[in-house]
C-alpha cells in the first residue's frame, strides 16, 4: 500500500513540475553522482603525486666504498667484523626510537625476538615496529636506521591506510640486527 502511495505522489509531483524541470532535475542528479565518483580518484592522484615528490626529495643513498676481499677467509672475517655487539642490542632499539621521533613518526611498542644461528655462529635480534606517519617519513626512517646501524637489515615494510583521505599511514617495519657475543679479536 505504501509503495502505491509513493508512486502516486511521485506521478503528481512530476506532472506539476513539467517535463523540462524533471529533465533538469535528472541532469543535476547525474552530475552530482559523477562528481561523487570522480572526487576520490582526484584525491588519490594528488596523494600519489605528493608521495612521488617526497620520495624524489630524499637524498640518494650514499655508495659504500668496500674493498672486495681476496679470499673466502677474508670475506668471512669481514662479515664477523661487521657484526654488532649483542650486549648493546637494547641501545640499538633506543636508537631506532630516536630515529623514528626524528623522522616525525608515532611509534608504538614494538615486538622483539632474539635467536642464535648455530651454523653462522651469530645472534639475530628481530624488531617489529608499528609506526604511523607519512610515506616519506617512514622511508626516511628506514634509510636513517640502516645508516645509523650498519649491522641491521631492513627485512620488510608493510603499509596500511584506513581510508583514501587519511593523511597518515600505518606501517609495520621489520628490522634484524646481526650480532656477535664479543667484537672480533676480543678474548673470551
């Protein structure tokens, strides 16, 4: 019964307005729908441009001048000489928190996992950090972390955003520190 009543009211309204006004209303409605469909796409394009510009503004990575070892033993000694000290792992985590602050990121409490590689005779300290900020700031944090801690590896960065219009991005950054019990050449 309600549907019939609504249809009758619609017919009467259309008859009172005339065909020209109805066509104008239909065109206005179509224009509003097209605008609602195109605005999020434009916002996404402008954010892509902003990310590209911020990534282009980052300084290029500094090339490493490392002499190529002549023998496998020298290569192995270079590897062990590059490892960080296990006893300073917590200080490296503090360094990461400081770098995140410097990059303008919000850093929540991280997850930490220590392990030992028996074959390689070295320790690893895996760090998962949930951060929130802009794309450029997150990439800057990753670059600063690798520069400040030469025995770290950046294993993964995964991004998540709640909505297209949200300026801040949530990311999970996973780093691994490669550590030795004592520095090379120290006696036990």
